[in-house]
C-alpha cells in the first residue's frame, strides 16, 4: 500500500493514504491558536494574550505520495546519524 509523507512545520510524518485523508479532513476545520507574551510597560505587569483565528496559507501543510518501492528503500536507510 502506498504511503503519504505529511509535512507540518519542521516535522514530517509518514502515514497510510486513509490516515492522510483523515488528517486533511481534520485540518480543513482547524483554527490557529496563539499565545503572545506582552512585556511590562507603563506600570503594567507582563501578561499573555490568547488568540484563535482562521488558518492562513502560511500555516498550510503539504502531502506527497510515496511508492511502495521508495518507502521500503527509505525505511531500509533507517534513522540518520547525528553529527
């Protein structure tokens, strides 16, 4: 069965096609959450603000299909060595 590489930010995962479809379905309804630190100023103490807003293009993720042969070859290579 073909696999799909899902790239999200700085991490990529490999899942079955059905799982990739489910991820896409879930992400379609997702919103972005962000907590932003505000430093102390004008006599006020520091605080965090919390925000939820629609996902924009820069938060997008990508998916790419991988053939069985490529998947098996990449898996055979295993985890890369750290330098």
